[in-house]
C-alpha cells in the first residue's frame, strides 16, 4: 500500500507529534519519503501530558537518530479556559466503556496548529503535517475545517503555507500496517497514566489495544491494569 503526501517534495515539513501511534508512524513515513522533518509538541497543561512528553522524548532519542533536529516544545496553557474539564482535573476521565465522543477536547486542532504554524512560517517551513485519520469523529478534524483553517493561515502567515494530512483517507488498521516494523510499544496513548505507564483502563488505552488487534501486531505495551477491552 502506498500513501502519497500532498506534494512530492524534499522541502522540510513540520510535524505535530503527540507521542501516540498515528503521529509516530507518520514521522517515519515522512522520513522514508526523504522529507527533512521538524517535530513539534504542544504542551497545553493537560493531565496526562507530563507522562506523554517524557515518553515522546524517550521514543525520539531511541528511534530518531541523526535524522531529526531537536523536538520543539511549545506551550499553549488551557486551564484558564477549560476550567473543570476532565482533561485538566483528571476527574471522571473517559473509560474503555465510554463513547469516543466523550474524548472531545474543544478546539483541539485550532490550538495545536496555530503555534506550530507560526513557528514554521518564521523558520521558512511551508508545510505542517498532522496524523488525523478518516475515522476521526470530531468537527475540527474534518476536511472542511482544515481547508478553511488553512485558508485563514494563508491570509495571516503566507499564501504558500499548507496543512498536509497524509493519512486523511486511511483507517487505523491501514496506518498500523504501515508502522508494523516500528517499535510501537514505545509510543504513548493514555489519558490517565499511572506512574508514567499506560493505565490500561481509559478510553485511549482501549483504542490503543484495539489498534494492535486490528493490525495483527503483538501489543508489548506495559499497562498498569489489564482491563478486558471490547472496542
């Protein structure tokens, strides 16, 4: 299976990394395409992000090699606007039994893109890549959103600036197949970490376990708890 990037290019591209499966796989996909990649992590002060960022730094130190410049960490605190939202307080975090819609973080992609886009524009990078999939159910992950957001950024920043989503037509199973040979157990996808480990009981851990099953890949992730996942 071949996935084409939006443009055939050897120009540098920015990449928003969360440390999870999809963005980790996209990183290696872009590198295999011969693209110089500048990685970004946006710290919004969410409850799981300290553990997530530590895991991401470990992952990049182990697999990034000499191909990558240092990770750029940008701060976009949300506690003042998210208030008592579960992502800030850690209370009533969506579990494996909870609908994926409970994971909605208002304006998530608005926040993630804007600072990285500005950094890219100031450093001569004209493309910013995200690992959103076709199955993402949230309104700020739709093609319409990205088309209109890109148009606004082209007015504000540069007419040449582009948001690229190489996996936009693909489902999780297809993306997992692309990353089959990567050390995916070292990625991080948990919103309720326990001592820096995946909790094993939150919605994201359920999604992670389902992704390994769909891909037919052994899940070597260490989970603090071993709930029975049905997703």
